[in-house]
C-alpha cells in the first residue's frame, strides 16, 4: 500500500445515499482476481446516465469521492475497493459507511472519512468548482474558503494508512520477532520444527 498523509485535489461530488457495492462495481466484473482494470466498470450503471459526474472531464483523476449516507452497503465484495482504487480514488467522504466496505477500503489503502451531513453538503458545494484538502495527521478536511471539518479515525487504522501497512506489511514488520520465536522453538521443541529437505 502507498502511505497516505494528505489527499488533495478535486473531489467527485456524487452524494447519493445507500450506494451498494453492486452499484460501485456490478457483478459481471467480479470474475477477475486482478485489481487492474476494474475502474472501467466502476459505477457502470451511473455512468449510463447522461451528464454523470464520473465521466465529466472536470473530475478526471480526482482522488476524492464525496458520497451519501450508508455508502458501500450490500454484499461484501472487495472488488468495490479495488474498483475505486483503479479509478484513482484515495479517500471517500460520507456521513456513514457500511462496516464491511469500510474495512475493505482500509485494507486496500482507501481513507474513509465520516463527517456530519451538513459538512458533506458544504463539501459537495465546494467540490463543484474547487479542490478539497484532507490531512490525515491532523484529521481535518479543509477547503480554500476556510472551511475546516475534523473527523475521527481508529488510531490503528490511521497508523497503518500513514505508514502504508497492509496485513502483509504488518506481519513483515515483525520479521525479527518471528525469527527469534522460531529459533527458540527449534531449541526448546525441536520435534515441532520440520526437517530440512
């Protein structure tokens, strides 16, 4: 995972409530185990609507998505997080998220920011014309118009995102402790250690 300390730039002012994972990435895109190319299928049904924000050149490459309440509800599909990442999304701001989606987003290096509806409404206004700045260290979302919103995040998730650590990275960070344990085990309980080939 890439470390995240700040996310800044244009934000896609989507804002819809109760967007489930089937809307984020439709089922026909779930046949792959690759994380590459899923951005093409992201929000496919929404993109079929004339004038949708996802195909507006003004928001091309935007790293932030502003969503409505209960974003990511529905089935537990990690492909939803993969699709957002492939679309270039690094952070999603919404009043609330499905727990499973929030967990999948975190495990794939996407920052989920929970803010009150009033703050999300204001950010939707700003996003139409101007960039938004998210500072994970200070846990703030700011705009060029002096808006400043603070958000809460689990300290463990914050540390992992800022250091770019996924579950494999967390394990590799303990390599010395794992090696020491295995060496001790080989001495104290050699029958548990597989014989060298």
